[in-house]
C-alpha cells in the first residue's frame, strides 16, 4: 500500500525533434529533472510525467527515473495533445491535496515547495501559488483575490521584489531588462499577512494548486482550444472562490531550450545539498480542509463586474509611480 502523500507534481513534456528550436531541449529536460528530484521531499511528493509524443531520446532520459520509482506515474500519449489538454486530464485524477504543474525546462532551487506551503499557511483560502513573482500580472485571474483583499483592508502596495532579482530572472530567459514595464518593477501589490509576504497574482510555468479547487472543473478541449486552454486552468481557482498569489522571491528559473554555461554548475550545487523538509502534517492538516472564501459564493459575473473599477484604479495608481 502506497503511503499517503501530500503533493503531486505534474510535468508535461514535448520535444518534437533535436534540430533548431528543440536542439538542446533534451539536455535542459535532464537538468530540470535533476534539480526537481534534488529539491523535493519524496516522502511527501509524487511525480507524474506526461510524454506528449516526444522523440525517442526523451524516453531514454526518463527511464532511470522510472526504474528507480522516482517517477510515480508515467503517461505516454501517442499524439501531442498539447499541455492544457494533457494536464487537465491528470488534474481531475489527482488525490493529493496539492498539485504542482510545471514546465519541463525549469531550474528548481532548494526550499521552493516549503515556501509555497508557507503561503498556504499564511492564507488558508489560497488556491494557486507561484514560486516566483509576476510583477506584470497582478490582475490576471485575481478578481476574487482583489475583492477579498479590499473588503478586508489587506491590499498593500510597495516595492516587494528586488530589481536585481527581476533582472537575473529576465537574463535567465533571454529577455532584456526592459521586458517588464517600469511601473511593474517599481510597485507591486501584496496581500497582508503577519506571517509572510505574498504578492497578488502569479504565473503558470510553475504553480502549486489546491486540488479541491478543481473538483468541479469542466474542461472541454474542443471549446477551449490550444490558445486559451491554459487560461481555463488558471481561471478555475478564481472561479471557485480561491486566491491567486506568488512569492516575492524567485525560487525557480525558466531555463528555456538553450543551455547556458552556468546551468550544469548550478544543478550540481543543488544536488550536493539535501532537500529541505516540508511542514509537519499537523501544521498542514487545517489548511488542507480549508474551503473557498465566502465571496466565492457570489456569481463570477458579478465578481468580475466589481473587479473592473478596481483594476482600472489600481493600474492608474501604479502608472503614476515614478
């Protein structure tokens, strides 16, 4: 009998060939997997890998992890169904209370999962948390978060993310420092907590979700389409009355599909240190059973309607920061 675990990580993979765009993707995948397994507490975490009809070399990379039973569930689709379709099918089958969706070109740093658990402890009704700030997306699928924060006087504005951290992250994905708007770098929005600092909004190349937020998830690929399928997944916690937050620190980096000289040394250093233990079950038990916010009972149409002036005012206020 498999022991009860608290987390599941789902990683969809598609590497179409070993030329041009995907030329170094296999090596990036290997680095990603090495950093993932070096930073998770396997007593509490199971891993699902979805192979979306990748080239045979991907199977060779995954095989040692499957044989060692580090990959708990391996799904191989005979056709590339795309990330949203593959992930949506798996989310509905997850029994662990928390599920993390991740791209296959991510560098995980020690403590990323423990830090996300901390956000859940700070905000018991959070439904989605990213281990990196998204200063340019505080209004993305966050209507419930904003309305709750304003009604309870918990929204704070200020400088919560260091410029050096933003620049380092942008450099890791090959973007110029001007990629983020000036106002996004100078001001971020936080949801007040006495225990930890968290930002409103979050990205989705790595995101920890509350599984309960997807119990009524009705994803129809033929209607969603590839272009907005990921947005449907992102929208569900907000739709069900949960908050969308992120950490002000970068606990992961997006490696992309080009291998930089520092990647190998960074992963080797990560592998040389044991992973941080997660929070005790006694701490997390109450969080696991926490439900959505009361404001979530308000139909989504009215939440979005009330959010429109909030969005406009917040953007105007931040735009005046110089």
